[in-house]
């Protein structure tokens, strides 16, 4: 994908999802969100555009989180559906995963769609647990000002990035969301909230805030949050999501959105107890029969959309 493709890619995304979901005004679909320019800027080589019969026909985005990769949003212009465009994009996506050397890979899709499940199974992905996209309104439960990555000095930022890597590596060897943290900072999409316990980082959360990001108008979206494994992890997750909510309140946002795989049953239950309710449910499909980091003991909040 080139920058000159952004407009076409946005239109295709709106028409494709809008048509599949039966949205009456296609141009209104996710009009306040941006996945195209933001993901391209995060990693241009991972943004793929398909051409068919001389026109732009579809796109897909791969995400490199170290030892783990996922892809989406994958969208194809409806007049090209069922003509193999998605499969050619997915072939190129699998080549990227191979080049990056990801150990495991996954995606989020519509659980009720046999067509989607069939398509991804052709590339070795199998349906596993549901993923709940949860929400709650931004409330009063703030515990003071959250510590934000954007407020740190350069040397402290380097330390924080290394500490975040230590947390994710302890959860799933090689898992690394540095690119996500940097992309939010460089593109001013939101902020990363950090919870330190002395010299040790207990937890962190990468948040998108408001219009023109993956969150959308009025929303604080927790794109990736992780708690260091250990005792009191649920308590730390609660403190972390409270800090995210404080970030949302600081920015005058009214709604929190955060996804969790139901295989991470402790995280899911904790979020329910904190007042999150499921807005949408999809299914996570994963390569092989491995759970990856969708395990009961893992306190990670993300949804692979
Ligand atoms: C999902 C989407 C990307 C697929 O794109 P596409 O270019 O039509 O896909 P392809 O033609 O490469 O492959 C579709 C496959 O599904 C099969 N299929 C179609 N309807 C099916 C059904 N009801 N049940 C099972 N398989 C079905 C096709 O036959 C084809 O498989 P085959 O090659 O083995 O025959 C496209 O429909 C789209 O943009 N949808 C809206 C956005 C969306 O849902 N994105 C994905 C979000 S996870």
C-alpha cells in the first residue's frame, strides 16, 4: 500500500463491512475511526493493497508483535467477492509472518459466518475461544493522575519500553508490543499508561483516544494491556483499567472499550466485576492447536481487530 491508496482503502473498508453487516448508510460505517493511515504509518511494509482488473480491490494489514502476529482489517470490494482476492492478500500476509519469524499467529472474525471460518481455515487458522469486545462508561473511579509514557524523559522512555518487553515476554516468550507504544506516541493516537511498583513495572496499557484513531469519537480504547504474572494480578488489572479510565476522563472521553479473549477467564471475570459489559462477540482463530497467550492465567486485554 502507498499513501496514495488511503482514500480507496478507506472506501473499500466502509463498503465491505457496511455491506456485510447491512448498514444502510455505507459511508457512515466507522467514519470516526482510522485503521488505514494509522496502521500504515506504524509499519508500511505490513499494509497490503490488492489490485484486480486494474482497480484497487481490497486491503489487509499485518501486525508484528514479536513472536506473535495477527492480521486485519481484511476487506474486499463487494463486486470482487468470491473471486480469490482475499486469498491472494492472505498469501502475502503469510509470507510476512514467515519473514518476521512469528511463532504463533491469529485473527478475530465473525463467529457466526461459515464463509469467514472457511476462508481462514484454508490458511491453517482454526476457531478457538470467543473474544468479547467490552465497554463501560467513563466513570468516577479514578485514583489520581495516571503515569503516562508521553510524560517521560527520553532515557525513562527507553527504560519503560524495556520494562514493557519484560512483562510481555514473561507472558509469552518474545511477545513485544514496542511498535504499538511508539506508534501511539509518534502519531499522537492516545497514550500508554504505566503502573510501576518501585523499580518493577507491574502492568501497562496502550490506549487509543478519540476520533481518527482505532477508538473513535468519545471513546478510550484499550488496544493492548498486560499485567505481570503473579500474585494479586487481578488487583493490578483493576488498577490498570482504572488508570486507563482516568486517562479517558482527562481527555473528556465518555466510553471505555476493551476486548478480551474468553480463554483468559481470569481477566474476563475481572472485567465483568469492574463493570465492563460485552458489546460484540467474535471468535479468535489461531494457527495450530496451541493456546498462545489465550490462557486462564494470562491477564492480557486485546482483541486482534
Ligand atoms: C471476507 C472477505 C474479505 C472475503 O473476501 P473474498 O475476496 O470474497 O474471499 P475469497 O474469494 O478469497 O475467498 C472466499 C472463500 O469463501 C468461500 N465461501 C463463500 N461463501 C461461503 C459460505 N457461505 N460458506 C463457506 N464458504 C464460503 C468461497 O467459496 C471462497 O472459498 P473457496 O476459494 O475455497 O471456494 C470479503 O467478503 C469482505 O470484505 N467482507 C466484508 C469485510 C469482512 O468481513 N472482513 C473480514 C473480517 S474478519
